[in-house]
């Protein structure tokens, strides 16, 4: 009699199979699951994990993908061999250095967590990852400079901290890659109106831009996002899709959760790091060439000065920043630019909370105590003079008239078109909190292929 083979929970992580000129890591996972969806048991939806958005060598979204499944050793190795074969060749020109890792869930412990946290908030060294792979004896495969292993390991070790969202991605027929995406704009507007905030960031009425259609040559036709995976499957059918669909996948993601801000352990200023802090405005904001706005702030804890920049494309958001005045109290969060300006770091602003505004005054000349006419200034610190009476008032001070501030305390985000994948959009702040205990616990329950995999027959 054959001895039943031991079944383990496995984690497979894959990164950097996309490139600047098309391809997409999520589509790679779609192809893997097309092949294996009936051969393995997933214990969670396929994962799409966004990492530090400020990494300069990232291709586009800095996202890595993974699956968690139950299988015996032979089945797991089988799928990994298939992944190895499918990994695209490295390309310097396309900045593509794919990597894949297979690990038993039980060997991924706390130590990996520190790498995951670092991958979300700063820069992980490849050596650190290679050492960990060696120490834990993980199966891996990497192309080119092996940088894909960083994301691959991060997905394997990733644990959700309560919040998460789903994204349903549909893929195009290969013959349409590079052409304009044919989805009716009217139907996208309707989707936004009907399902927001449960389904968020679908259409930006402020700039009249659909947000579900990516630009570029990649295979993704569209992506819709929600806390509710079931709703996504229903809602996608309300869209008027005017081109053939290859199929789709629903990913569980850390998108739209502010995950990068939550994972900060030490908040240190450093190139390419995620950073947030409570600060006071030190100087009046300056408008820069290109319409960007820069303001010098002081960290209220360590008194360190740094620049905060809001870029021109963020329009209204940038205008809010330009109306700040010295002593306003703020919470600022974003990524640190990889160059110093006037010996100070620069934070690319992603999220702004105005905590307290100070009064703003306008200086006007005082009135003449004798005739009541407005005095005229005799020059800086020279006092005032009445033209009518001819008398001088060397000690008179200008009058301070309070003026209405143009900004109010509150939370401010760039327009939806300029938001990062990880940024929690305003719509999600009013989302009914429906996190169940079972979502928080890592339950070994099976997720069926009909839950996460969308066959093209779904649309016809
Ligand atoms: Zn006078």
C-alpha cells in the first residue's frame, strides 16, 4: 500500500517578469494559474503586493505576485519547474530581471518579516535576500542581476496587517496589445456612480479620466478595485467591453491601504525611503520652475529641516500646499528623493494632513491719531508720517488685520490620477468596515478556482 504523501502549505513568489515595454507580472501569474488552477488548492486569493513605490529601478508599479497553496512536495516542485521554464529571459534594455521563490510556509518566520517591511519602506539589498534564501534553504530561480528575488521573497513572507483590498484584472487578446483599449467610457462612469465607494477609484470626475484602464502596451485590459471580491465579479459584467477578453484573475492586494506608512519601524530620512512625520512650516512656500511647489518644514521631534514638494500634475493638491504659512502644523507622508537640495532632503508629498492652521494677518499702515488719515511709511523701520498734518510718528507700528485663511485643517490627497497604488483613497475612508475575524486570521481554508479565476466564457 502506498504511503500518502505529506501535504504542506507552500508559498510561491514571483517578481519582475514585466518590463518597460509590456509584459506584466500579474499576467504571468494568470498563465501559471490557467495551467495549475485545478491541480493545487489555494488557501488564499492570488496575491499582488505593492512594495516601496520610490525604488528608482522599479519597472512601473513595483508589484510582486504570489500564491499560497496546499500540495505535496512533488506537486509543489512540479509547479516550480513550470515557473522556471516560463520565466522570461533577462533584459538590460527592458530592466527585466525575473525571480521566483518557493518556500514552505512554516519556514518563513519573523526574520523574513523585517525584509518585507524594508521592501515596503526602504531599499532591500540583494545580498540580504540571497543570505536569507541560503539560510532557509529556499528553492529559487533568478535571471539577470537577480533583483526579482527581492520582490519574490517579500511576497512569500508577506502578512496582511488587517486591511486589504481586491483587484479584478482582465487581460487582452494578444493581437490587441499596444492598441487603444476598447471599453465604453459611459459604462465606466456608471460603474463609479453605482458602486462607489464599495468599488473605488474607477473614474475621476474631477479630471474626467477613467482610472481602470492602464496606459501602455501591457496585457491588462482593465482593473477594478474593492474590499469585496464577489462584488467585483458582479460589477465587471456591467461594463461594456468592446474587445475580446483572454480571461482574468482576482488578486488580494495591499493596494489602497497605506501599507507603506503602517510598516515604518524607524522613521529615518534617507534616499528612496518612505517617510512620514509631524512638522511645522518654517518658511513661505515657493513656486518652482514647472509649476511645482516647495515648502521648508521642521520635524517637531528632531528639529530637522527638510523640503516638502508637491508636483505640478497634482494641481489642486499643489495649490493647497502653496497656501500654507509658517507655523502651520502638518502631518506629511511620502517618499524621499534621491538627491539633496541645499543640503536637505526632499519629501515627495503623497499625503498631507493639515492639523492646525495659525492666523494670518495683513499689515496695513496705522491711522493718524490727530486727523484719522492713513499714515505713510518713511521706509523700513523708519516709522510713519502724516501727509496732511505733516507730523512724524517714529514709533508707530503697522496694524495687523486678520485675513481669512485659504486652507483648513483636514486630510488632503493628490487627485486620483496622481495617486500611488498604495495610497488609501478618500473613498475608502468612508467604507463600511466589514473586516471579519476570519479575514484577519490566516485560515487554511480553500479558495476555489471559480472564486479567483475568470474564464473568458464568463463574458460570453
Ligand atoms: Zn494727520
